[in-house]
C-alpha cells in the first residue's frame, strides 16, 4: 500500500486566545470544515506546542480541526510557565475549550505526551470521545523518565554525553534536578544553553535516520524553548498516582474505537510501553511501523496517522 501524504497546507478559519485562569491564556484555532466532524489535536512535549503541519493530518473537507497550545506552550501565555501547570488542569482546559467551541463530542489525536494526555482525558471523560488515535505511547512512569534521562546513552552515547556533560559530574546522578534548577534559576544565558542542549538531545533521538534540518528548525524555534522546561517540570512533579493509573483505568475506554501507532525503533518512547497498553486494551487496533522512530512526520507514522483518521470518517455519522 502506498504511503499517504499530508493534506495541503491550510489556514485557520477561526482562532483566538482563551483565558483559563488569571495566569494562563491558551491559543486555539479551527481549520477545515466548520460543519464537519470535530477532532482535537493534542501536541506533545509537554510544552512542544502545535505547528501548522499538524493541521495536515486531517482531510479539511471532512474534519472540523481544533488545535490548541497547552498551558505554557507555543503561542499560549506565559510561555514556559510552570505554575498551575498540571495534567488535571490540562484536562480541565480541554473541556473548557470543548464547551467554548460548542462541541458535544469529538475525536482525539495525541502523540508522545499527547498520547498520555489523550488517555488521561478520555478516561476522565469517555462520554466526550468518539474515537482515539494515539502515537508514540507514553504513560509518564518513572521507568520511562529514567530511560529518557539515562537509558538513551546505550543507543546515542555521544549525544547523551553532550546532554549530561553540561551538568557538573557531582550532579549527574540527578540530571533532572540539575536541569530543573537551571530552568528555574536567574541565569538566562545558562538557561538558554540548557534549553538548546535538551532540545538537541531529544530531537536527535526522535527519528530513525538523522534529520539535521528538522533538528535545526526545532532548536531555532523560540516557541519550542518551553518544551525542555515543561518536560522537566512534568517529569518531576506530575507522575500519576498510582504510577500505572492510566493502565488500571483503561476499562473506562475499552469500548471507544482506538488506533495505537508505534514506531518499532522509537527511542524516546520505546515500544514496550505501547505493547503493554495494547495488552491491557486488546480491542484497540495496534499498528507497529517497522521502519520508524518517534517523530510523527516520519513517512510510515505520518501515513498511519492519516489512514487512521480516514477510517474514522464514518464513525460519528
């Protein structure tokens, strides 16, 4: 079967800023068909923000595409803000946006951290979800964080050495704490360099084959500067209790049509997590992309995401 290509570039027909409390204001936009099937896109990170390319996973003639930047991310303000930034509050924000846009139910697509948030949202509000498409599964467990911070050196030793080498040897046993202290500290130049190195580390490890142009664009994107800060914040402060809560609560969503898409060689969110989720949720379609890593824009994963949304066209009719 030939790989599916992204739909042509499209501009929003509506957009705005949604104030969710006295600190945070969220950017949102709608594209595609205003009378179409509603779908909400949940970006990764935490803190990565949305990009124009994310609109292109959906057929604009069919889908009412709702995209927003989560607290502290992308075009939401204040950028990189850690205060009042938790998973539960992000779930509340999704519901606030749904109410504001006068949508009763919608499809949910989320990748990486977006898959975590999509699962948490659906398990809390299953009645609001027509279907789920989840990519690069992350359950935000300590083992996954430890892999990101230390395990990746087994596959990308030279990249990890640059990432860890920025931290004093006496502090490298707690890379997360050390980076978080820099991100929270007063030295802006040190913070910028820490952000650059974290982005370089994660982006390099995100694709099966080297993608230097993508990496450079990511590092130079000012809005992406929030991602390392909010990732460190979430890794430290927002683990689920109990740690396997998302797996324990899968029973709440097993009747919702779902597709799990996972790159075989995903180093950022290794396949073992997606496999575990599918064993808890055998009703979900599980697609392993044999020649892909983590990035949503790798050809096989991109094509699988588009194909999943194409299959979902008839569900809400």
